């Protein structure tokens, strides 16, 4: 929770708010020493050997910088990673079926999976 986007976009994302995230973090882990534990935060994990990753984030969501940091770290570890920053959509926009971007993002997810697995769609 140290990335600039956490503060820059607090109050702009209808899903996430810094105050709420701070409370949830205290409920999730009791000790601040655990915040950097790789089992608590994937940003502190060793990405070597990870499977292909597709990360999607909104350009003005609080977790945008975390997605960028994770993608950079995965790339540096040799992971096949794609990062998509979607303009002006909230956190978890993919589940908001009324947003045109949601359907497009899900299509991107399906394409990514098909390309990495060789799976085909049924007709």
C-alpha cells in the first residue's frame, strides 16, 4: 500500500477507498511485519517459475501501480506477462457487465488463455 496510485485515486474509485483498505489489512494480518511476507502480498514473492500472467487494471484505480509493479517484477523474473491498463474504469470493472469495457476485457482474458494453452472455442 505504498504506491502513489493508492493516494492519488483514493475517493475516485467507487469500489476501493484507502480507509477501508487499511481496516481490511488489519483484519487480514495482525502484525505490520507480515505486510512484506510473500504469502501475504504477492508483490514480495519470487515470481520465477510463475505461469503466464495477464494483469488488468483501470488507469485511475487505486491498485493500478500494484499491477504495474507486479508486471515489472514478473517480467524481470522471465515470466510471460501482459499488462493492460484500461482508461477510466474502476477496480474489478470486468464484473460490471453494463460497462462496454467489461465485455472487451473478458474477451482479452479468453484470448490470453487460448493463446497460452492452445485451447479452442466450441462452435
